């Protein structure tokens, strides 16, 4: 499964949810969906804006974890 | 000018008319069956026909309530929600139950098999519509959770 490490990156960059939402032009509610891992998909445009605002790579935000691995 | 709202309103009016029709038929069933027996000139049909009709009243009322709620949801912009899938499933079960109830009567009067077939066919169509709605709900959810 794909884990969203957005909160980790936000903590590293010391940026609040509202500030980031405003910077990348999405609603705080949608950012919350992303942060809590409830999102089913993420648009390339959103990912691009997130990476731009947080000055990081997509891999810093998204992480693949093998479900079958115990 | 004919529009979506007027179309829903017309459907709601038709459902309300059906409510009245079902209730009136349920109350007047003994008299209607007696009249049918006299006109058709048949004997021994009173009890089985009355029992069959009375057994069909609960699924008919449930189906009308489901239609009413479904129309209310559509009117309020909630067409593709999980509740509507459940309502369509209930509607199809109501049709199947009417078909099952009429099987007994169709043994006594083979023409009643038309009702069995029609109710079963409606139930099948509703199941297909339910499957479409289920797919649409999944697509809407995916769309809503695409950021």
C-alpha cells in the first residue's frame, strides 16, 4: 500500500496545514484527506504543487509498503 | 418548460397515486375478488386470490416507500449514494417476492403466470440498475477522494 508521509514533511518544513493548503491552492479539508491517508488518488498537478511548496521529491511524500510483508 | 425538477415531481405524484391505489385495493380486496368471481363465473377462487392479493400488499408498500425515499434523495442531489443502492436492492427483492407469491396462484390459474414473469422481469431489471448504481457510487467516491 501507499503511505502518505505529508505530515512528516510538513513538520520538517515547519509549515501549518492552513498555510500549505493556501500555498498549493487546495481546501484545508482536502489537505486533511491527503494527510490522513483517506485519499484514493492524487493528481500530478497537486503532487507537483506539494513538492514545490515543500521543496522535496514525490518519494519524500509517498512511500510504498508491501502489505504481504510481515 | 419541462425540466428535471418537474420530472421528479411527476414521479413523486405518481408514487403518491400508487400509495392511494394500493391502500384502496387492500381495503376493497374482498369486494373486488367477489366481483371478479361473479364476472368470471368461477368457484373456489375467493380465498386463494384474496390471500395472494393480501400477501402482495406488504411488498407493494415497501416498494413505494423505497421509491419515495429514492426520489427524495435524487431531488436533493444525492443520486449516487450507498443508500440508493440498498433501496434499489430492496425494490428488486419486493418484485421477486411478488413473483414468488403469485407462483401458487398461477398453479390454480395459469394466466397469472404473466404476473409472475412480469414481476420477476422487473426485479431482474432493477438488479441490473442497482449494479450500475453500485458502480457509479464507487466512481463518485474515487472522484471525491482524488485530490
